[in-house]
C-alpha cells in the first residue's frame, strides 16, 4: 500500500476537455412491452381437445352442464357452450369438473377471461384461467402434460367397425 501513483502530473489539456454528447431520446417501452406480452399469450402452447374426457361446469342451484372442452394449456382452457344453454360473464369464477369416468372427476375453479359467440355454429367459446390453488395447479400441470404427450400419438378413427363378440 505504500506506492501511490500521482496522476496529476500526467494530465494533459486534451484529457481535461468535456465532451458534449447530443441528448439521447427517451423511449416509452410500455406499448412495446404490452404488444410483446399479448404476442406471448397468443403463442402459449395449447393442446386442442376433441372429446378426450368428460367436461362439465357447475351451474349453482341447477346442476351440471356438459360442455365441450376446446383446448387446454398450463395457464387455462377454452370450452364451448351451446348458445341455448346460456353463457358466463367475464371475471366470473366457475366450478369445473374433469370427468375420467361416469363417477370419477377432478374438481377445480376457473375465472372467465373472454367469450366469443360463434352464432353460425350455435355456441359461445369461453376462455378461462385456472384459479391459483397450489395443490390444484400441481394436478392440472400433470394433467396438461399427459394431454400434450398423448395428443402427439393420437390417430383418427375413420369409422372402424365395433363388434360385440369375435367368435373365438
């Protein structure tokens, strides 16, 4: 620590000049960031569902309404309701059941984020986010992983004939 270098003697008049830089414009990135977030939402990996499991919504005081699950992702899902059956409002929390058999189901809640009427086809598509109960999210995550994995190997049945016995 004993050796200190004296820099005062090394200064030149050139090094003491102050350089004036032109002002740098300030950009508001709020709009750019919002567009990026919207784009990421559109890109979210979704798996389209076509009758894989039973799916129902609970109508309080009335019972269960079977609806068609359209797609599912880690963030939420979309489902279709026949227009004659009614529709949900945005921000409404809805009890939902995934049925794995006629008597076994997994219950959870979603919050409606959007709805779109397909009048020509007679249904309203609702988009919804999963409610954030941590234990449910773990199960839903595993379920989504399962759906995504299985969907990669699915084949279309083009009317294969079902028989009651094979005579063996």
